[in-house]
């Protein structure tokens, strides 16, 4: 290993190995989680909250797997325990379900002595059958010994050597059945391939759901950002529009003031001309009266114009108050002349 040169291909191989190991860990964790979550759904009957009357219809209708497969997952977890399920997830659920049929002692022996990863599902099934048959034979002989002891204390039907020989014989008989299991091997192989596809499909669906959830959250965040920006722009536009209206009102007022000043100058000029025309025919008081009278008429016209503008701008109530005040003032002037 020390003689290897760190080439581009070597770096690629190292990185690929790291990804493979990471994917294996993810797969092991996903398998354990899947088994535990199925068991929890069944034990707590939470499928009823989703509208399903029983666990079987839930797994086939919502999860997308056969009920037998769902029970295999749960049974493998219950018999093997989470440690074995996690540490040996790479051998697949079919093999895990098969070794779950062994006694704890036989299962630990198989795990420690056999290379389950390289064995086919059919080979594992034969191995399990061999162990179970040997265990069954041993239990049978032990029961016979126990029954004999109860009848005749001190008598032993089978010695330890006899029991060991019987176990070995049972194992040899189980191994001799290998040829007759060829057809079941093909069935198990097909089932194992189907189980792998189902497991991958479940993992893919879960990853797809996570991706869809993240995409929706990102889309919602982007939409909210656009809404906030649009709201801020609308507020800014409204403020700008308000400034424009205020500036327009100020400009209108300035123009009105300028127009009033021009009208005042024109009135003064007319008064001057009128005074020149009447200076020989009338007294100074008459001239002043004519000037004031002309200004009064012009002021009345201007006030009527202002009241009309206020009416158009929606200030009808204020305009009406001013109109009544003007009327009252003119009436007072009229009454004062009587």
C-alpha cells in the first residue's frame, strides 16, 4: 500500500470508497428506522388516524409493500434486535429474516462463523434449516432423557456423546437435501431481488418526499420574499405619490397666489386709470369708493372660485361653512347700509 502513487485515479478511487461507505451507513440506518417505524405504526394503531381500518390495508395502500413483507421487517427486528439489524443491514432483509428463525445462540454462532454477505439467500435458508433441525433433534433427545429420569431416577437413555452424535447426524441429513432445494433457491433469489427493489423504492420515496418538502419550503420562502419586496415597493410608491400630490397642491396654491397678485396689480392699474378719468368729474372719495367696489366684486369672484375648487377636492363640508360665513358677512354689510 505504501508503494502506491497518489495519482488522479487513486484519488478518485479513495473518494468513491468514502461515498460507498457513507451510503452503506445511510442504508443501514434507513433499514433500522423503517423496521422500527412500521412496528410503531402497527403497535400504536396510528394507521387509523390516516383512515385505514387495519395495518394490512395501510402497508399495501399507503406504504406500497405487501403485508407479508411488512411483517417480515417487523419480525426480523423483534427477533434480532436493533443492534444486529443495524450492524448487518448490508446482507438484506431476506437474510436477516431467515437468521431471525434461529435461537439466539445459533444465530450468534452463524453470524460469527459464516460469511453471510457472500452467501445466497437459498444457502442461508439451508443453513438455518440445518441448525433448526439439529436443535429440534437435540431438544427431542433431551425431552426423552427428562421423561426417563422422571420414571426411573438414575437411568439415562442417552449420553452426552449420543446427543452430540444425533446433532451431527441431523446436520448431515440437512446438508444432503441441498440438491432437492434447487427450485426453492430460484424462488428465494427472485424474492430477494424483489425485496431489494422494494427497499430501494421505499428509500427513494422517502428521499423524494424530503426533497419535495425542502423545495416547497424554498418556494414559500422565495414567495414571501417577493411579497415583502412588493409590499415595501407599494409603500414607497404610495409615499412618493403622496409627495407628488402635496407638491402639486403647493404648486396650485403658488399659482393661485401669483394669479391673485397679478389681478391685484391689474385692479390697481384699472383704479388708477379710473381715477384719472374721474378726477375732474368726481371727488377723491368717489374714486376711492369705486376702487373699493371693484375690489369687492373681484374678491367675491375669487372666493367663489376657491369654494368651487374645495368642492371638487372633496372638502364640501368646509366649503359650505365658508359659504355660509361669506353670506353672513355680506348680509351684515347690507344691513349696515340701511
